[in-house]
């Protein structure tokens, strides 16, 4: 039986974390053991209390951070606790559908692939972000997505549609001997660049996606984060692994 480690960073997800954790912890995959590693970053909205409700659950490991240091930092803390042969990153905001686990894992569990990305363009077309009440902001992010995607594809020689998806699924041995340092959303770029440079070319599997707006709690900072993404692309494209 194979083992899957689901890495769940949690910070101020009070409106969704209870429902999300219930679904994640109760997820079943025939022939696969699941461990859920929840990294709680000292939320101020009651999310920590929801997480602590699972402290005695047999398939759950909880990591409590003293302060929020970013999603990337939380995911890295989760990697350190993972014991599964396969790792999957899962947010607690209900944007992604757990029913996609089977299709994401199939290429890895069959031995055909080591690294899989869940492409949000499967159902959403070119515009993956559709924010109710924020059409201009959604348009700006969709255009930025394709701009950054072009940059990644040119830099890495790939032909990806959604390199920034949360659903990055890979064998744990893919990150053996790799070190990571990014703390915020630039971690997604660091992880992708280093895996591709190590020789793991991902395939993309279509997934379901329900984007949430900034009003609903989206944490990306339009002016703060993009410069860190570009810096990560340049740095890790040329830095020695």
C-alpha cells in the first residue's frame, strides 16, 4: 500500500477551515494510506482552535507555528514531517476539489510520472479567476497569469498552462537533496524551478477550481508578491542546485 502525505497550511481561514479539514481528513483513496499534516501559523480568527480539534486524530499531524511566516514556510515545515512516498499540497480555502485526488495521483501511483500539476484551465478556460464584484482585479490577475506563465516556459523550456497551481503532487524522492528557502508564494516558483531543473518534467491534469476573491480572503498581495516571483525565477533558474 502506498502512502500519501497531504500538506495543509492554515492561516486565518476561519470561514472555510472547518469544512475543509473535515473533508480532507475523511478523504479515502483505495489502496493508499493518507496522512494529513496541518501547519497552523498562529491565526487570529479561530482557525487554530479548529485545527486543534484534530490533535488526537490517528491520521493527522499538527505543526503549530508561533507566528505567520508565509505559506511557503508552512509548506516547508510540512515537508519536514512527511513520511509518505507521495506529497500533495492542499489549501484550506475550498478553492480546489478533493475529488481530483484520484486523477492527480494516478500517473504517479502507476509509475508513469513523478511530478503532476493540477491545471485549473480544465474547466475555466483562459480566465481561471472570476471574482464576484471584482471584474477588473480578476482580469488583471488573469493577464498576469499568462504573462508569468510565458516567462516560466521560456526560462525552463516547458509548455505549461498553469505552473502556479496549488495542486503540486510529486514523489517525495523528487525533493531529496534539495533545500528550499522561500517563505511566501514565491515558494511555488522555487519548488517548480528546482524540480524541473532536477529533471522532473510535470504533466498537467485538468482539475475543478472555484476562485475566491480578495473580499473572500485571498492573500496574494498584488504589489508585494509579483516582484518576489520574478526574483525567484531568475535566482533559482541559474543558482546551483
